[in-house]
């Protein structure tokens, strides 16, 4: 009994230590957002001597973070909606129907997951320029959607393949059509997988810097990562304002995870218990 208690105590000690180690960077980001440059250099890991709450308002106003925040929200939500719609339809067909070239199509999407996305920056820039789409929201929405689709389709197809065929047969017997089956049965059942795709896709598009830097030049269309980069110039970085802006930028990602975490947990444990 004592050995079991020791093992349990050791397990929870290691787990607590890992949790503190993981959460400390976020804690450091928040407390550093209230510091001045002098305080940041003199006490980089300590609490602020004076808590400067005005760092957030100054950061919001000085670099037009409101506009950048809205731009990031538009491209992130826009690409997310298209990704979920296309991936759900494609995964439904790939998971629930048998047809020729199905294996090749799945291979095509899997290969898409292996392509380094930044290796496509130059071809994408040339393509967007030829299509007169540079400095538009679509210049970011389309690439974000394209790079999110392979992973989204892979995750959704794998999840939908586990749904018993009897559910479809019962729906058809009750007179439900193909579209009704997809909308009323398949989509609600696949909510955990859709939640996982939502988190992954939103995080990628929200945090992207390189594509926005190359494809967007207009100040009024710059996204949040580009707005945060404005706090650093070639001579000096205002760490207080920069970290305050970064703290503001992580709020939507935390909210997205908190909203969908229950569904993600359900998806992870869906096959753990039978009967």
C-alpha cells in the first residue's frame, strides 16, 4: 500500500512540475506586459515594481491594433468557415462511400500534409499578383484554407470511418435523403472532430506571420502579427508594449480552446469504452 501511495505521489509531483513548467511562459508573458523597459531589463523574471496597466491601452492605440485585430479575425474566421464546409463534405464522401480512385485521392491529401508551406511563398506571391489579389483578404483566406484542408480532411475522414453503417441504413429507412443524412446525423456526430479541426485551423491562420508579411502591404489590411511587429524597430524594442500586445493576441486562441475543449476530450475518449 505504501509503495502504491509513493508511486501515486511521485506521479502527481511530476505532473504538477510539468504543468508549472508548461504554464510558466504564459505567466511570464502576462506579468511582463505590465513592465517598463527599465523594469524588464532589471527584473526580467520578477514581478513588476510598478504595475503599468496603461501598457494595454497604449499598445492598442499606438499600433492600430484594433484594425489589425479585426483583419486577423476576418481572415481566420473566413478561412475556417470554408475549411470546415469543404472538409466536412469531402470527408463524408471519402469515409462513407466506395468509388474508384478513392485511395489515390486520400493519398493526394496526405501528401499535401507533407509539403512545407513556406516553400510555396514565392509561387503564391506570383500567382496572387497575376490574379490581382495581392493586398486583399482573399490573398490570405485562400492559402490558409488550402493548407488547412489536408489535415482537416484526414482527421474528419478517420473519425467518420468509425461511425457504424447501421446509422445510415436506419436514416434511409426513415426516409432521410443524402443531404439530410449529412446535415442531421453526420455533422452532429462528428462535432468532436470538427472541434479539433477548428482549433488547429484557427491557430494556424491567427498566428501566421510570413504569408501576411509577403502578401499584404497595405497598412489597413495588416493582421495582428504584423501589428505586433511594429513595436520593434532597428534601434529599440518597447518590451512592455510588445508583450502587452502579445497578451491581447492570445486571448482569442485561449477562448477558442476553452469553447471546444469538451468536444475534443469527447473525441479522444469516444472509443475508450464499449457497450
